[in-house]
């Protein structure tokens, strides 16, 4: 009887596509480069692989959406439809979809069974905002991003002290996180919106410079951090889909330093 050969099983490459070294390289590569130029290179040369925009359709979301859509309107846009948004946000989302010609806008909803188990009455935000964000934002986004190599975010360094060290490129769970507007200030954002005739979120003029879910968003007093109206009264500054910006290590060569 002929000896049966043992078949070597196929190996699936499970290593992260991007590493901290890539963030260092890209931060240095695009140091001082114009935002539009950077985005054109990243998208036209397919440097990011499968990439999506994560957008809240909040106060300044139209800027990033316009920047990317002007280059490639087919880039998927992921919106976390928590069920707790202001009605104005939902209307604004549809307005921008039409005006910018967004071809692939995806509404991410929380798992219905998990909501029934963990937030049956819809009031978890009032006693456990972290848990509410986990169910309605963190888990749906984690599932959606599993199919992407990179994501664009609209975060800016000026928005809060927690974001003051925001770089253009970060690594999170092996995925590249790109912050094209990291070094933009409020004046530059406003000027861009005027130049390109981009509509403002209707709540901005009512005193909401940062807009999230309605139960956890309040007006901001003059001189306060723009995000100080989020989770007012709680020791909480982020919803959980963005980790705090901290150095990777003493020998990181500036991987997470702001590079503008």
C-alpha cells in the first residue's frame, strides 16, 4: 500500500495589516503636507487598503466628508445609528448624503437582542453611560470595521485637552486610524465650510459645538472645551470608539506624536 502523504494545512495570515512602525513611517512621510494632497495620495494610490469614514454627522462632519467625497465618493461612510440621536442629526445626515453624493452610507444599529437584554427600557445612559455606549456604539462599530484595513476619523486636536496630542496616523487593534483634520482649528473649519457652501448642523447655532446622542449632549458655555457638553457631570470624555492618545513607548520614535 502506497504511503499516504500528509497534507500541509493552508495557513491564513491573521497578523494585523498595519503596525506601529507603519504609523511612524506615515506620520513622517506626510509631515507638513497639505491635507488635500495627503488624502489624494492615500486614496488614489490605494495606500490604505479597504478604508471607511466613521462619521457622527455632527458639528463639523461635513468637512471630512467633503474632502474625501471630492476624491472618491464611493468610500463607505459608517454612521452609528444609536437610536438616541437628535432628529436634527438624522435630517442633517440625509442632507449631506444628497449634497455630497455619498454612494455608500451605512447605518450601523445596535444588536436588537442585546438591547433587549441590557437596555430594555432605553435608560441605561442615565446610570451607566459607558455601558450604553458599549452597546450602541462600540460593539456595532467593531463588527463593521472588521472588514476594513483603515478608517478616517474627524477628530481634531483643539476639541479637548484629551485630544491635544492627536497625530495624523495611529494604530488601533492592528487597524490604521487616520485623522486628516488633526491640526485644523475652528477658524479653518469654518472657512472651508463657507468656501465649499457646506451646511452647518442646525444645532450649532443653538450652542452645541459638539453633538452626540441627545440624552448625553448639552450646550457649551463660551470659553469651555467644545466637547465639555458631552456626558456633563460624568467622568467621561469619549464614547469608547476612540482610545486616549498616549505615547506608544519611550522608543516609539514619535509614532503617536502630533505631526502637522
